[in-house]
């Protein structure tokens, strides 16, 4: 099974993980909607919705770049309407857009708190909400959140409560929507990386090139997402997946290809539960 002719709506797809997921689908000949808010080049962040669209087309897909701020209800509704008008339907939604600020509570200003909640939790909820009527018409509809397992440990919340609340809000959307939409045959799952991923956000916010060298590439999440979308939506839903554990179960044995620098030990990501085993061959 491939994603040929399927239509994906990916938030935050102008770069990083969102773009990688789009490019993997494009290799199959999918239609990819790049719903993101970068239209002009940014000094610290590579890529715009238009450069992403060029990459999608070069990879073999059809691209629709749309300027979308997921906080803006009219923009989201309009983008989904434009998707249907352009491609005739919608099969897969990827809620990837996310804001991050790793500050303790006294140092978190409320504007930043609001921004993270509006993009992460509310944006995920709203994009999913307006996609549902169209996904119901798809043969194998999927909603995927780039969000963590619901591991309710103090250590995940204490260092950066505002961010953790906003990310776990995305995961609570998975929990609720999976149950709400199960009877309609729409799959809702979460995907999260075991290690840090080499993206601009990681480079800019977590410590520069040193962290990037200890990371995996976004392609590991792209391959994992692709494997999720191939699953039957009526039966594969409500899962909180860790990228390498899931791929290992799908028969992937070579994880070295995803490493930025194999000589540097991998940096674990936040929110990975202690009891999720890392296969011996995926270290």
C-alpha cells in the first residue's frame, strides 16, 4: 500500500519534521498541503511554504502551499476548504505545528504561555475539528499528532510546566479523539521521538550544533509516520508511539542511517517513559 493520490494536510510543514513527513508521502505521489506561517525567509529558520512546495513537487508529489496560522480559526477553515477544492478530499491530517519555551514558571510570561497553548493544544484541536467531516469520506483516514505519551511523572512537568501542559494537551486530544472517532473509522494516534531530532528548533533552543550532532534526522519520524498511515484506520487507533520502538516492530533493523553523527552518543528526548524499551539494535 502506498500513499499515491492521498491528500495530507500538514501543519508546520515548511521545515523540519513536518516537511520530512510530507517528502516521504510525496515519494509515493501524494498530495501535500503545507499549512504553515513562514512565507518570507527567516534569518534563523530555513525554508518557507514555497520552498517546501518545490521540494514536495521535486520528490514526486503535488504541493499546495497555504499561509496558515493555526491560532486563526478563519485561516484554518479556509485552508481546509481550499484543500478540498484543490484535491477533492482529505485523507490524513498531521498536527505538527508546535511552539516551545523551556522556562520555569516564574520566568514564563503569560504571552508565551498563551502562544504555546494556542498553537499546540488549541491548534491541534481546531485543525482536527474542521477536518473531521472530510476525513469521514476517506477510505483510510488518519490524524497524527507529534506529541508525547501520557506519562504522568513529575519530572516531565517540573522543569518547564507551561510547555509540558501545552504538549500534553495535544496528547489528550489523541486520547479523546481516538475514542470519539473510533466508531467513524478515523484513526487518531501520537508519534514521538526517543532522541532529539536535528531541526532548527533543536539547534536554536536546546544548545546548537552539539545537540544536533547527538540527534537523529527527521527521516526517522517520516518513515514512522508513513508506516502509521499504511495501517487500517478502523483498527489502528489510540496509540502513543515512540519512533524507533514502533519501526522496530515493523521490521526496521537499521537505525544507524538516521544518526547525524554515529560517533556521538544519542541525546534522549523529553517525555519518553522509562519503561519503553529501546531495542538493542537501535541505539
